[in-house]
C-alpha cells in the first residue's frame, strides 16, 4: 500500500444531543442523554415509545435550492446538512481543488424508509397514478451520496455503502483506502439515518431489540449494564472531510487527527445475532491495528459499538479481549456513547468516530452513562457514568451490522 497519509480536516454532525459538533460533543463529554419520548410521530401504539431525535431541524437552511429539500427524504436532508457543516469546517474551496479527485461516500443503513411508508399509503388510498415520481430516487440508500456530490459539485468517486450499523465505518474506511491507493485526494464520507418511523419501530420491537423502559427515557440506553433490555433508536448524520496529507497541507488546512487503520470482516453466523465468541469483530480490529502499524497497547481509547443488547455487549467484550489480550482489562479505556445518543444505525459509526477524534483533541474520554450494575461478563473499564481526563493519542471505533458486518476505524493524533 502506498504511504499516502490521510488526515481528517472537517467535521459535520447532527445528533440527538444537538445540531452541530459543539453541542454534540458538549453533551457527550458531560454525560447528557439525548433520549426522550418520541415526537416525530404518535408513539402510543408502539411497545417502544422513546428515541433519540434531531430536534428543530429545518432542511431548507442547508440546500442551495430550498425546494430540493422537499424532494429529499429526511435521511438525505440530514446528510446534506452534515456535509455542509463538514465542508465549512474544513475551509476547503471547491473552486481551488481538482473536483474530479474529490469524492463522496455517504451511506445509510435503511435509507428512505419515510418516503416508502408515505408513498405506499398514497398507493393504497389513491392508487398507482398518485404515487410520486420522486419515490424511487428519494428512497434508495445511495441517493444521499449522489445529492451531496451535486450540492457541492464534486466529481470524484461516489458511492453509498450499505452495511446496516457498520455503514459509516465502511464508507469512511473505503474512502481512506481510495485516497491511499491514489485515485482521489479528498472525500466527504460518513453516514445518515432517519428511521424513527412506524415500520422502523415495529420491525425492531418485534425482534425484541428495543428497550421498553418508556417511563425513564434518559436511563433506557445502558450498554454494559446488567439490567439493559435493548437499544434505543436514534437518528442523525455524521460526515467527515478526509484528505491526503499533502493536499491538506498545501491549502493550510487545520488537522483534527490522522486516519491510520481500517479493518473489515464478517461473522458468517446469523441474520442479526453476533458470533458468541467475538472472533469476527476481533479480526476486524486486528486488521485495523495492522494497517496502522500499532500494537494493542498503543490504543488509548476504544469507542465500542455496544448497543445495550444482551448478546451484543457480551460478544463485543469477548472480541476486545481477543484482540487486545491482557491489555483489554489493564489499561484500555472503553466506552459506549450510544448510552447518550441511542443507536443511530447507519450514522452511528460516524458520530462515534467523531467522539474518538474529540477525545484525542481534548484529552477527555466520554463516559458510558447508566452503568448502575455493570454486567460481570462485560468486565472492561467502561468509563462508567462520568467522563475521564486521559491522554489519548490513538483511538479505535467499532461498528457492527446485521448480516455479520464488522468494521473498525483507527485514528491517532497528528504529528
């Protein structure tokens, strides 16, 4: 592999904790929950009535032509908003770079579920002639990547990888790989999701995947806690600008961190359950470390996928022990920021990589909140309840998806 180095120069995000990086990170480091009773729809018919919503979002503010926002599913609107923030944060002037070498890889685990629900209802009530001609392009999971490229006029490699809840990590990791290979100099990359919808809530709830701690929303997402009863759905978007180092330096960009490793693997085990022994995720972690030329003990912080499900948190603990050996319990700091954001599905890995980058920037490891009785089978230092000051030079973010998809992304302080 070429020695082209890749750095992170722009961050954009919207989450249940806020509509930008500042408010999201402030919530994470202060252990604030973004979970509440669902307001995007009437939650009363559903077993799970709570979620992590992006509040007070006005898509018109982010599109060049406001009417285009109305021809975009909510997940696309969030992706465009996050991409605009990332580009502004990076300070890149697209008129001064080779736009053929500036790509976009923004994915979604579920895509335009809201559009599908709405247009299906139109079909049932009014017949096929009344279904919107925008239905298909609004619904498909690759369209966010396409529209982001149109909004910014970027002609480089363009894809939207779909790997359920590993989506963001795969889009960021494969964009990194393309830059390393020499086929692009920069990317907007990450993920977006807006699935707090009747079908989303029904489907996950009937799998027994969602928490029903409806009377205590802020305490419902509790990774690694013995009394966890499922995850809480969140929504939002996270998009990064990543660049080849010399490209970034040439334009005087500020650099948040260096992207140094990426690992991928499959469980080849079950539709939705993880491999009980953790071998699949461990292999992805080991690959990321190998790419980054890092030993396990070089990693200071691991942002876990840990969703607050019974099987998942235990399997990930085993994976971490397999990959990190004795260091997993003696020095490695591990936390799950899903305890505060809920599970943002295809956007989760993006938000969690941002949390890892900010831990490097500020020397603060965000906590896992709601750890009241830590599961003895999750016997790691999960930074319970309160953030911790720590020197973080190297951080790893895990992302795992239905279908057995595993992806780990490794970042380090830039030197």
